[in-house]
């Protein structure tokens, strides 16, 4: 038999070669997907009693022959009759799977193909494609051949007596890489390593116990042995029931997915949804520390265990791109594109569901912590101490430092997630204690409410660098939080909007007396005239573009000079540096500081009363440098001169 393919245009093959798929390597995925479909169809027929023969070995074989320049994909599935070849091959884009699924829609077996063009992806890399196929029905085998043009030939094949299909690709000269074992193996592992039917490709060397040779202790020697290489796991962890898997099983699968990631995941979420869409998968929480740049391409998207893409923008909310793992949904087609992901209704539902499951998991961990706290409150004092230690090791607290930036990212970008997260978000004190937002407000509101009835949250972004300021706040009885992620400036703004009458202030943004302003004021020891005389003396020794001199009435025991930085300007400058956009103005502003002079300190009175101009200048310079040194701002030549001056003064 000879004829012409039933297509709408003579130019179909150039279109296939260039535009059917963005990557030519996809052809191997498509051909093996077809082989899997054929095998799954046979299993369905056998389960329903329509096929009564032996199934036998259903392993799919992939073979390359560099000398003949062929790549062959063989299955022992359902095969095709002459009529079926005519219908499903000669009429391009008429999918056999669509017919089969309609007829056997109640079957539990999942079929991959939906479009009928998958087979023709073979012509992207081939000069000629042959099909040798024998149906499960009692009909003659067929040999179909086409050289990448609308003409084909088909005839009975008396040599082909076994059920199934061989697809033989005669690889084109400009695609010779697909005849290399390493290239084909890489593609098989990328696209096919979790397909539901075993796939065999070449051989591999393994170490086994010898059946004949033993060492001096009588133990079998380890010897090398060649065996067929099975490249896939037909029953991956995400297809199993969560109740059947242990934490070790989940960790093992994580390292199977990401063999170059040697850190253990923090925890995982196992997804299993069948309404209103189908979705299975496992998402792992990795350790995320001082970075807001998501390690992308760590979530793999599958369709019925066939790899689709690791570019999952649209399927997964942006903040969840920090996660690692696998998603599998038959509702996402194999020829997925970014524009499809952004517009498809099912994809949006999947995205919303994943976000909800993440919030559920974190809230569940939070509730366990709260229940533990409630239980501990009923114990006696000694038991409470023990229980407190136990509570400090609760799952959420143990993992909080590693996932905090991820939660912040989610709250800043997803309003629904933010509403949920307000219940379980944890604040961390500089002493390492964790609090929910509600419990921390209760802890500080009595002492840290200012004269305007606003609750003031004091925080440090670096416990070591801001140690002196933290200690001053503690001496006043205040509590200080540690807020040290790159997103804190943005996140603090969010919390000030969400929390009623609340204000966040970094401990070095003002003197301790003014961090939380009250009605009481410290009496001033200098007159108005003395302050007017002192101001230019101090200003003469500082960089006016960088420092603003402020004369303030502080406790006599406070430092003579302190360096502070405006909370507003510093925070918005940091926000501009991490977000840009309309906040660019703040990011371009130079850093500026306040030099706060304690007019009640004896050394400041000494400066004012010094009659020797050089000594006065030297004393001001020394006090200024001490303040800069305490804030980590004295460096280079200025630091060297300060050290030399200090030695001379001693």
C-alpha cells in the first residue's frame, strides 16, 4: 500500500521540525510516552478480560546503533492493526488516546498522550522513521515507513510476530548526538525516570557478592557484574499513600530528586487531590537563610509521571518557588507553555491549593506548639522548667530560622497567605525565645506603650553590632527582638499596617529615652546660652554632610556621645536597595547619622569650659571617635589616628 498522509498542508514537516516543540530532545519523551500508553492500554484490556493472553515482560526497550545510525523504541503493548495505523498515524493530529479514553473512561490506568502529534516529533531528528507493529488482535503485523515528506509506504510484515511496536528512527546527520549513549541516557533520566512502565537502556556495572570466590575470612568477594540498566522508578514516592512512608523514605526520595543537595530537607508536604482537579506530589522545605533569591527550577512538574518542565512559574506561587519537590497533574498537558500556565483555570486552582496546603502545614505546627504551652502551664514549677525546654524544641521553633524568610516572602506577596500566617508567625527575641504575634504584644504592651498609646516593638538587626544599644534597652526593662532577614524592612512596614497601633523601632535609631517616648523628661543641666555655645564647637569637628548634631538631655550615666540613625530614612533606604522601582530615590540617598550629645554628661561640661582651643578640639575629636567606634563607623586612617591619640592621652 502507498498513499499520502492526510494533512492540511504540504509544509507540515518543516513546521514539525522547527515549531512543534521548543526542544528537539522532546522527541524521546514523546515516543516513550506513546510506548507507555500502549502498555497501559494492554493492562487495561487484560484487567477487563478482553485480552486473555499472557502479558509477559512489558519493559520498554531503548536501543541505539551508531553504525546503522538508528535509535529504536520498542514496547510490548497493544500494537496497531492496519486500520489503526491508517487512523492514528496517517491522519496527523488524530489522537488514539482520545478514542481509547472515551471508551474506557472508567479505567484506573492513566494514559499520557492527548494530541496525536507526539509521534511526529520523531521527524525533528530523523531523515526516516519506520514503524513495525503487531496488534494484540489476530491481525497481520504492519511495516510503515516515511522519509519526512507527505509520502509513506505501508505493507504487511511477516517477520514481526510478537505483539507490540518498534519505532525506528534513522537519525539525521545534524542530530548525531542522539546516537551517543551518554546523551540518550541523560535525556531518559531527565524525562522518563518516573514513568509508570519499566524502561531499559543498555547495561550498567554493579558490585555483587561472588557466588564462587571468598576472602580469607570466608566472606564472598565483591565482584563487578553487568546487568540491564533500568533507568526509571515506576512507583515513585508521590504516588504512594503518605501513611505508608516514613521520614526516611521522604528523605531518600529527596536525595533521589536532588543528588547534589547534601543537606536534609526540613520537612515536607504530601499532596493528594482528586477534586476539583487532580494533583499529587511532594513539596520539601529546604533551609533558606540569608537570601531572597529563590533557588529556582527545583520543583519538577510531571503529567502522569512524565516530566514536563521545571519552569513552574504560574503553577506555584512566586514565594513557593523556594520549595523543592515534585508536582504531578494530568490536568496540565505535556506541551505546556508559560502563557498556558498563566491563563489556564486549572493551573490557577492548583496554585491556590498548594498555597493553602503550605499554610495548613505551618498552622498545624503552630497549634501543636500552643497546645504544648497550654499543657506546660498546668505543671508544677520544676516540671514547668522541664516542659519549657521541651516546648523550645517544638517543630515550628526548631525550623523557624530556616523558613522565616520564606514565610515573610509569602506574607508580602500573597494576601490570603498573609491572613493565615498572622496566626502562626513567630517573633524571635535576642535571647532566642520565640513568640506568636499575639503573645508578644501581651508581653510588652504594659511597659512598651508610648504616650500616644502606641505599642513600640524594639528590634535589632545584628545582635553583636548593636549589643550596646540592646543592653541599654534591657536596662530600662524593655524587650528586644532580633529581626535580621533581608526582607525585614519591607516586612516591618507590613506588620505596622496589620497590627493595631503598633510601631517598630530599631534600638540604635534613637537614644534609649526616646525610643519609647513618655511624658516624663530628664532635667537639663545646661542653659539655653550654653547649648548655643556648645553646638558650633561640636559641629566643627564632624562631617556635616554625614552627621547631624543633636543636643539632648540624657541620664548623666549615659555615654557623652552616641550615634543613632533615623528609623524612617534607614528603613526606606534598605527597602529601596532590595526592591528598586518607585523607591529608587531613597536608595540613592547617602547614609546619614545623628550624633547625639548628652548635655548632662560631665565630659560635655568639660568641653564647654575648656579655654584652650586645641585641647577642646582634641577632646571633642576623641569623644566623637569613641561614639563612632562603638557603632562600627571608625575605620581606616581615622581609626589609626584615634588609636595613636588615645595612647598619647594616656
